[in-house]
């Protein structure tokens, strides 16, 4: 039973830590081994980084711009910023580089967290001089004046103010360069993230025993509402792949029960599936199609389940997928049909981000200057 | 940049049945540098690499590595002293996985006895974990995690080259000898491997001696270029110096500046 009173994301982290501090909250594969972080460790790292942000002048009117692929530091950095009442602005480093650089340049953040050297180069090329710039992966970064995430997280957490976030305050910000070079934004408040999360947890019956794998599209409103919010609410384990290139292997190893993907995610799985199936028109493909066809015959069901469905679901890492969800654009009908025949019924959740054109000045900074949509 | 030479060769000569493959060659490589050996086929580049790591024994001359002078050394001794290499033709255990191949590079770092390893007692279990972690660090460094459990024979050529580099790196060498690491690669693969060689040199401080035919790659990578021709050294200096050397231009580059 969790405390019903939390109304912001960091408050939920605090409540979960009080209730189940020793339980595993995050897992991240490093050097071939899954490293774990308990809720207590997550909480203390968030506090340590929030302390470093505060010392650097971060306050309720500030934003932390995070340019990172999915990794625990990006999530914990967002929570640290939110703890102080600020906004976590997530940018995807895999977006087109020149547009990304332009977005970062226009945002001109005072607080910036980058994943590694290439993201740092992006910031440097944009001519930025943030008050605090820190990074996760130090490979190739020669500047000793830049602190790493590990250095900040290892600092003793100083007494912080209680959670400064407000339910209606902006929790996440997303920005993109639209046609004509217009900077568009969307903000999600704590209340919006938690409301969407609560609905998903209740509808899909997510529980603390579930396992989720963070998807490639980390810096999206759909992930914030349907993955990060539910993670704090339900208290399940959130797993981060070793790298984006290993995420298929990692999914196979984990067998997550909760899969939140986009059309691209399932499209990739569909392609992988197609490559494993016999060539269309061949005898073996007819047999596979027969075994997978909906029917009640005992032979058909048994053969289909043990010889086709189960091995294919294992190969895709969907063997335990109890809650396979899709956010954003709908699936290709052929892909949808094939997943259904495999017994993976992908359910779509609405994600209609409302992008607003914004002025360059103050696009990130003033808390509440942009109304959450 | 360090100023002390890690490797010094003086008056090295090697003959095969009376045919001089290498004739009185001498040069030194500073610690932390990338040195490229260039020259036409048959110039003696690979033979020189084989002398440095003890596969061939020079008939004349002296090699000084990390301050220790020697005239003869076996390959296993060279490996113990911190010299690792890759080969012109990939020499991996093709039926083994990437991880197992990289782990073979850690063999010299093991301290447990064969009996402890066979029975998995004493120092062996803890050592296994340490070796695995070290191998995984190299795998991460060279970004071959997605293929760590793949059998090497199933990988494309460029990746196999990277695995061979990983195996050499796993022994934590002070000097890395690369024999045509980019042979047979396309432009993208060359660029990728070049950046890994730079990373190895910069981040791990490993001194690199490499043989490469792609002059563009050499000039972009190397701090020092040694030019061989018919077993003789005809040039030695920075890429800019070598580019202006008239002997090199005449014998190798074949064009006038």
C-alpha cells in the first residue's frame, strides 16, 4: 500500500523509498552484468545531484536540459531537477544533429547534462556556456573542470529543502524545430504525468513485480507519461539496455513483462520476425501460417504454441510480455496481425502531443511561463 | 607527449637464406606515440614487426624496449613485457565467441595454477570474475557488446578485425603492433577503426606501431612515419616531414611535391 498523498514525481520517489527502500528500482547493464540500484540508492543519488544543482544556483525557475540516450543518469537527473521544482528538458541525441544543435542553441540552458563526448560537442558547437555542465560517460572528455555524474552523485547529500515541485508545475519539457525554423515546445506537469500513469497502472494492472525495458525513444512525452510515471506509481523495475545496439539482446535476457514501444519499435521487431520465418509461398511457410492461424484444433494449437509461437516470442524477448503497449502512430496492419497471431496483443495508448510555438527567449527558463498542455 | 623512447631499434638486419629482408634499420618510438611503418610490398614491414615481438630473431642489431636491451626474445616473453599484436590475416579462434576470444588475451594475466582453474578452487573463481570484467571493459571500449556472445566466424570482416584488436588490448599492452589493421575495409570501416586506434592511444596511453598502406589514414593518424624500401629505411619523421622527403617521394609516393 503506498502513501496516497504524493502529488509530484519526486514526492512519489520519496514515498516509494520509505515503503520499499531495499527493493530494486533500476537495473542497467554494464560490462555484461546487470547492475542494480535500489529505491534507497536512487533516492540518495537524486538528492546528491539535486544538492549539486542547488549549489550551482538551480531553483524552481530553472530547467535542466538533458541530452542523452536512455540511461539511469538521465532519469535520475530529471528527478533531481524536479525535486528542486525545476523542469527536466529531454532531448534525443539521435535526432538530426543540425536541428538538435539549433534547438540547444536557442534554449541556451544554464544547466546541462550530456551523455558523452558527442553530446558535449553539440553543446560546444552551439556556443553554450552553461553554469553547470556535467556528463555521464567521460570517454574522450579531457576538460578536468567538467564534473561527471559519478562525481556529483558521490557527494554527500546535504540537507535539502523538501520537495519543491508543485503538482501543476512543469515536470518535463520537450522541444523541436518545426518547419520554418520555429521552435515548438510541449510541457507536461507533474499532475498530468501522474494522472496518465495512474490510468495506465489501473487499466493494465501493473504491479511492483513487473519488469520494463526503457525504449529508444526516451525523450518523448509518451515515455514520460506511460513509463516514468507508472514506474514511480507501481514501483516496478525499470531496466536500461547496455547500449541501443544491444537492446534486442537485453530484451531477450530480461523478458520484460511491460513493453512500451512506438511504431518504430514494433516495426523493427516485425522485421526481425520476418527474417526468421520461412520465405512466403514456401511449403514450410504454409505450415507456419497454418499453425499460427486462429483455430480450435488441438494439433494446430499445440504445434503452433510449442513449435512456433513460444520460440518466436523467446527470440524477440516477448516471452513474458504481459503488457505490450504502443504509443504514438498506429502499427502497420500486417505487423499488428502477425503480433496477434503470435499471441502478443499490442494495445495502443493515446499520445497526441500538442506542440506550441514558443519565443526563443525564456523557452526553457521561466517556471510556468508556458502552460502545460 | 612523452619524450622517452619506449622502443628503440639499432642496426637491425634479417636475412632469409642469404636474401636480406631488412638491412641495418634503426629508429625509435616515443612512449604514447602512434608510429606508422609504410613502404611497398616486400619492403620488410611485417618482418620488422615480427622481430619486435620475437617471432623472428634478428641476425644483427639490438632492440631496446622500455629501457631493457635485448638481442633475442621469444613471442611469449614479448607478450609478458607488454607487447601485443594483430595480424595481417585475421588470426582469431573462429569457432569461439567474441568474449572467449577476448578472454584468451587475458591468459598471461592469470595467477591461479592450472589445477586451481581445472577444479575451480582457490584463486580461480575470483580470478575468473576479474578476467571477465577486464575483458568486458575492452569489449565496451571497442563497442562490440552487441556481438559478445556471437561466434567469431559469423561476424563480418570489419568486426573480426575489431575483435582481434580487442584480444590484443585485453593483455593491457604498453606497445601495440598492428599489421595492416585496415586491409580489406571500406571507407566507413577504416574511419571507425582509425577512431578506435586514436582512442586506444589517447585514453589508454598505449603506444602503437602500425603498418598501413592507406596514406590518407597514415597521415591522419600517425605522430611518426617510418618509410621502408627494399629492407632499408629511407625516411623517418613526422607526416609532414616524410611528405617532403625527396627519397620517399621518389621511391614510394612516386610523385613530386
